[in-house]
């Protein structure tokens, strides 16, 4: 018996059994219950946590400035709407398209809107809208809610924004509006105090020509934002000065 128990094969088997018994508590998942994950994977999990932490720190450092710039760009939004005529002779306006761009002209939203009333005048020569553009457009309420959500807490730039907001059926705080048709110092220089067109403003401030044919709400929104960007410092100082005088 002693000779067998001390044979090389027996000693190898005994050694293997001892290693198995040492590992056994970690193998029985059902018996270990909630502690099984900790028992079997604590070392691997700790290593993964350290790796993820290092990766997050690295991402934060490399992306911080980019995220900051993106947030700043999206704090300022320019909006323009295209409208079609409804009612007698198309005299009443109905929303057909709404476009929103950020401070650097990136399109944040550009949607055609399904008509809620029969269209009596597509105003295509100005609006650029054709029947097929809005037949499969999105529901007005859905677009309206999306616009409201996007504009919340943002500085809204545009030209004659009162008309755009009215056709959307929404409001925006006056303190957060930058309307190129209502900035008095600019109107005084460009059109002797009268309300200038966006086309005229764009040529005077930017030296660019727009609206050479049918209007495009993305192009118009970008033009309004570019005008604001060009004179933003003076515009904000003007607003600050007026607020102090109240």
C-alpha cells in the first residue's frame, strides 16, 4: 500500500485533487450565489475598472475643448421658415418648412411639414415649396414640439423672427432673441433706419448675394447667423447697455 501511494502516478493524482479542492469554492456558481462574481472575477474586474478609469480620463482630457466648443456652437441657433398660402387667395400663411442651424452653420433641423389645410398658393417662386415637398412631410405638432425643445434656453437668431414664431405657434423670450431686422444700429447704417431685407443685409455686411431665385430656409438661417457672428460683440454690448438703462 505504501509503495503504491508513494508512486509518481499517485503523487501526481493527489496533487491535482488538492488544486481542484482549492478552486472548488469559486467553481460552484449556484452555491456561491451573489458572491460568485466576486470570487471568480474580482481580479479581472478590478483590472477592467482601472483600465476604464484611465480611458475615461484620457477621453476627458482630449475631448474637453471639443465638447466645450460644441456646446458653445449649439447655444446659438438661427431659424428660418418657409410658408405656403392658405385660405382665400392664399393670403394666410401656413408652415411648410423649418430649418435651424447652429453658430457655425451646421444644420440641426430641416423638415418639411405636412399641410393642415388645403394649400391655395404654394408661393413657389419665393418659398421654393412644391406639392411633393410637403405631401409626405412630418406632422405639425411633432415638428412644433421638436423645435420648442431644441430652442429651449438658447439664443435664437434670425430675420423677422416674429413671423417664423407666429407660423410655428410658439414663443421665445425676447431677451434671448437676436433679430437682424430689428437691431437698430444695423438698420440705421444699412437702410437709414428702415427695416432692411435679409438679402440687403447679407450683401451689406457679408458681401454675399442670396435669394437669387427661390428662397432656401437653410441658406437664410445661415445668412442671419453669419451676420450676427460678424457684429456679435457690438450687438451684445448694445443689449447690455440698454438693460442697464432700464
